[in-house]
């Protein structure tokens, strides 16, 4: 079926279909075409062609024009109803979509209008933008000029081993200037320690880049910038700051499209490469990655606009680097030489150093291998752990990217021992300190003193 394009013929408006009919009927009138052929061309019956021919010969081409053209539709909604509906939407449902607004007009105002009709009214009134008008365009960003100037990093959670093994995450480090894969590492999930591990391998192979470019994952960026506690920096950010490397966060996935497109390519090519190699676990996959990375870069890497390599050498001692890649925190020591850490009670051994620590902050270091240290001005302090319960807190908030790893940990803990009994239900209201100090004006001792003073004054009066 041909599209209905309206064109002007003199002062008569006709569609393309009507003009086509006039052309065919003119050929029939001139004897160049039979009525049967015309019926086949127009998709009409022979009887209908004869009827059109009669009108065409009597009134001319204007007779072929549709009689309803230019007239108001019999199903047209009254303009007053349209104005009323648009007013209601503007006053009460200004941020509603056409579908939801149409439902509310029917429920609350007994005004039934189809969603598509209301959509057109809202578009004409400037209340609603079409999908085409709402579309945003992300202008392409030029590559950085030099190798090592900006490294995009991201984690791709995927079934890398298909049905041969569990899903895991691939950490991807890619150079913005050349699209060179700098570091690949299979890990269980995106976490601070997993990024520390990949970063350690990156620094050993290439040195320190100028900056990393990431998304707004909580590994790289503090979720609540206005938080009153903390130092406004994540553990990964602290480590990069100690190494004199900048961390930048993108506002959208399109802004770090280099690594996003690399993820899509890897989810296609690397999955098939692992299948051909018969690899189904992370250890074997990590051993396979260097050879794959070399072949990938030979095919897809680009030449930078500048030949400079902006990576800087590592000038940090191994012991200090181990401290950088540990989870560092500060804890306030209580009067009993104890503090809480990760749902454990850490009790410091009493000695000449620890006797003066109550009311002061000590530094804690949690290392990837499970070691934990407490230090005061760089000196390690012996301690003991009071509570070794490592169960996941009930109703703990878990990020989507950590969910698989957390569930595996929960399953392992459930297999070890039955859950501990925990109280639930209504409980007596506990005292909540207000922070206000009582100066003793209404204590028992003060009341007794007032009574004695009153008795002494009455006795003196007698």
C-alpha cells in the first residue's frame, strides 16, 4: 500500500492514491487500458472501476477526491473537553506520562481519553516530549594523546565459562590513547582487594599512569559525599593517592565507552577462546590471559598521537607497598583498651605503650591474606580477639555486584554451623542517652538537703 501523501493540484487537495486513480482512469477513458486491467492495478473490483469511471466522466478529476476531505470527523472530541483535560494534566499531573495520566483522569475525574489521544494533546501543549525529542546524544570524546595518560578500568560480570563453571568478574584495564589492554584479571567479584590485586600486577608490569578513569562504583567513590564521618575517600582512592595516581569518575557509561566496547568484544571473543582451550576455572583462565592479551593488542591496539610513554617508575619499598594495598582505618581505643572492628572486639595487650592509648586513635591494617595489625605511630601492638563470629549480619545491605560472592559466603557459613538464636518481637524500651547532664538539683541528696534546711529554718523561727 502506498503512503498517503497530500499534494495540491490547483485548488483541490488530493492524496497520491487519488492521483493514481485519476491516471489509471484517464488511460481507461483513452482506451489504453481495459477496465479489468484497471481493476487489477487499483486493487478494486471491475464493478467499482465502472462506478468510478462514471463519476470521472461526469464531474472530472474532482469526483475521485474523498468526500470527507476537509470536513470535521464525526468522532472528533469537543475542544472544550480537550482544553479541560490538558488543564487537569498541567495542574495535577505535570510530571506524569500519557498512560498514567490517562488512568488518573479516568479514575479521579471520570474523564475517559485514550492514552494516544492524550499523548498528542500533551505534545501539542508542550507538556510531553516524544521519544525522539527526549533522546540525548553523547558526543564522541577524542582519545588522549599519549600512552599511559589515562587508563579506563571496569569490571565485567559475566558467565565467562558458560555452563562449565560459575559466573565471575573480569577486571579490565585499557589505555585510552591506544585501546591497548593493559591488564586483565578474573576475580570472584568487584571488591577493593580484587582491584588491589589487579593494580599491583599493573604497576609491576607498566609503572604508574597519570590517572585512572572509572565508573561511580563504591570501590572508587564515596557514595555519600556529605557524610559527617570518614575522610571522603575510599580505600582504593587512598591507595592511589599514596601512589600519586589520580582517580576520575565518569558520569555515564558512554563517557568510558572505550572499556565498555572492549567488554562487549571480550564477552564474545574471550568466551569462545576459553571454550576452545577447555578452561573452566579462574586460575587456569588467569594463566591463559597474557597470551590472549598479546594477540588481542596486536589486532586492535592503535598508535598514539604522541610517542611519549607517561608511565612513571615505581619508587616505593615493597613493605610500604604492602601497607598501601591493605585496608587502613582508624579506631578509638576505649577505657578497657578495646575497640570494635568488623563485628569483632579487639582487646589490646597491656604494656607501656598501650597504657596511654585510651581516648586515642590507633591505625588498623587488614591485609588481603587475612592478616590484621594494629599500630600506634608505626609500632605494631599485640592484641587478642574477643568475638570470632564472622556470620553475615541479618538484613545486611549488599550491592548487586557483590551479591554472588556474598551468597557463596552465606552458603559456606550455613554449612558450617546452625544459626545462632536471635531475639525478635516487642521489647522493653531501652534508655537512650540524650547527652544532657544533670546538675543534681533534683537528686535525692539535693531533696534531703532542702528538707534539712527547711527544718533548720523553722526551728530557728521558734
